[in-house]
């Protein structure tokens, strides 16, 4: 999503983000969402992914080796792009 927004910005295409939510039994609602909010969501997702990968490494091996840390960093950088 972030990559798509960057491409739209480069092309000069104006965009507006919306977040859809539903508080049952009410119908779905769409509300404007700021880019800062989206950025925070994506950052939090990366943090959770890193934590999960580190936890898996600790549970299987008992520690995070330098090679495993390098692999985790590589995986997170792919997500960030």
C-alpha cells in the first residue's frame, strides 16, 4: 500500500485513504485515514513481525545468533520496501 501511494505521489495522482470499520450490528462505515496513521500501522506490523521471528529463534535455538539476526533484518527490510 505504501509503495502504491509513493508511486501515485510521483505521478502527481491525488489520493485519499479511508478506513472501513463496523460495530456490529451496525452497517460498515468508511472514515478518512491519515497517511501518518497508515505509516504507524505499517511500522507496528514490522515491529510485530520482528518480535515473532526473534521469539521463534529463541524458542528453537535458545538465542539469536548473528546469522539469524542478519536473516531477520533482511526479512524486515524486504517488508519495508
